[in-house]
C-alpha cells in the first residue's frame, strides 16, 4: 500500500504536524545523557520531563530505545487524555487502578490485554488505547499503514498523534513490535497537545447547548443490532458483548411467582430495597424486599438492589448506602447495588431535591457508591438522558457503570444516549410470566 493513495488524509496529517512542530521547543539543554538535541523526540522527552510526566534513570540516562510496560503505558496515556490518577487496592499491582479503568470501567481494552501489566506494550495496543482515551472513533478511511488496517491507528494518524515510520519506503505501524520510550513520549506529548487545543463540541438537548464530554466513553453498541418483537421484547445481536435479560421490581408489583419468572428466560432482577421521601426526607422500607430477595434467590435468579434516593447532600447519600448495606447483609447479591436518584414531583408539598446543583448530585452518587464498593459490592448509577446530560458530571463517574433508562413505544426501540452504559432499562410496561401487570424490562451488556 502506497501512502500517496491518500492525498486528503496525508495533507491533513501534514498540516497538523506543522502545527505541532511550530510550538516552541524546550530551550534548556537535555537533562539526559543519551537524548541528543538533534533527536526527533528531543522536544517531547525534554518537555515531558520538565513537567514531571516522564523520568530517567539514576545514571542520568533516559534509554530512549527501552521498552515500556503495559502498566506504564496505561498511566501515561490515560493521564495525558485527562483521566485522573488511580490508586491501587492494598497489595495490588501499582497500575491496577489504570487497568481497571481501561478494561472494566470503559472497555477500551480487554481484560486479556491488561492481564500482564509488566509485559512490554505493543504499538497496536497503544494505538487502540490512545484513540479511545481521547474519545476518537475508529476511522473508516483507508489505512495509511502498509502492515495493518486498524481504524484506531488510522484515527490517530489523522490527528498526527501516531504516524508510524517510513524507513522501508512504506509507512509502517509495526503493530506487534514493542513501543519504545522515545515513541511513547512523542505520543503522550501529542495527545496532551491535542487535548489542550481541542475545540469543545456541543449538541442541542432540551433547548440547551450541551458539551460533548471528553474522556467519557462514547456509546459502543451498534444501534442497528437492536430489535424488538411483537411482544415488546428487545434484543441485541451485536458482537463483543454477552446480553442478559432482567427486570426490576418494587413492592408495587405485589406477590411474584419467581419460579415462573426464571422459566420465562429472565436472568436477573434488581429489587428496590427502600427509598427516601422527597418532602420529609425520611428513609422508608420497600415492604416486599425481604420476600422478593428470598424468592428470587431461591428461584436461581441473580439479584441486585437499588435505593430510590432523594439525597441532597453526600452525607445523606452515605446514610442511604449504609441503610442499603444493612438490608442486604446476609443475602446473595451478585448484581450491582444501584444509586437511583431521580427528580420527583410530590402530589403535595415541595420536593427537597428541587433545583439541586448537578455538582452536588454527582458528589452524592460518588459518596453512595464508594460506601458500597468499600463493603465489597459492585456499585452502579441509574440515570436517564435528562439527568445524565444536564445534572450529573459524567466525567467524574467514569469508574462507575451506568444503568440507563430510555423507553420507546414502537418497534424502533434503540438507545439514543451519547455515552456508554452497562445496563439498559428499555421499557416500563413489559410483561413477564409470574408478574401481575406491567414491569420494567432490562438488558445487561457484559463485555467479552
């Protein structure tokens, strides 16, 4: 493949490259004995070292041809893209927090790709990680690289972040080769420059211009792979995930025949454990929780729970978490423990939550979920499009899976949220054998 087959893409990369090299180079002499001022990576290494992003060795060298481990690459790329520092759990690998962010939290990489954090990182792994961390979609353009067709690598080439080499007369990515310390320094430097100079994009929602959030994983599901049958049951046939069917219930569903629910093909249930009144602020019990958790567990269903929050302070959210933990103690809870905050208009009186600031709400969600996680359960945040776009700061919630609610009444039942989620409440008027009346229907997406 000849790079000259792509004049538009090459011209764009050249223009961006000129913008990059026009930035003032570091004036100080290299602090490393083996980084010459004429080296192509000199500016990248020198500026990153001055900023404390990269460092050398005790003998004063940088070792530009040395390899970079997966753990090191995760930290460098994710921080350059704007993600926050991650602290490992006690006794865990120092980079385990970054691995969890890149795999389980955002799905940028698979668990197999981050299994060995001390292994050398390949160029293709870096391309896949960097493009997604920067919020770039895989490019549909013809690959500029003769040795691989990767939408992630092409997207980075278009932004002049990862350009490969042309030593052989063809542009090569060398996808399976270990990335060098000099190369990762250039990519990190360019990524930081891209983030600093990216023009914020907005979209219209509910009469407002809403910013597209950098660093928040975009919707990863193929919307054309959703289908809904004549009974209102939605399915997903896309690749890369295992889909599980669920329902969520409260005391308002009355007595439930859980054996029939299981026989109807339901894999899990999310039970309301309780809530907080919107006017008085008093916490209340779901009167059928104990009955439901025992029945669902006995029928072989995986069980999770949600608390209907009306918290207005992080302290109240922590109290809600403590209440929830006390109620589920002793039960087998395999599914998430969910913070379900929703705006609520009472039939009389004024809701305490009216006008609650989004930053406060975000701190409430974090307070609830950190308590849940510390107790050994999997936390989750419930949201819909309005709360997700206008209230929550989703950039602060990237470590937490979302349970997203959106309903459509026709056979074109597809999610229209811009960001990724782990569970979709796709209907509030479904029917399932064993439940009298209407019930909420859910799909869980477990990334392979």
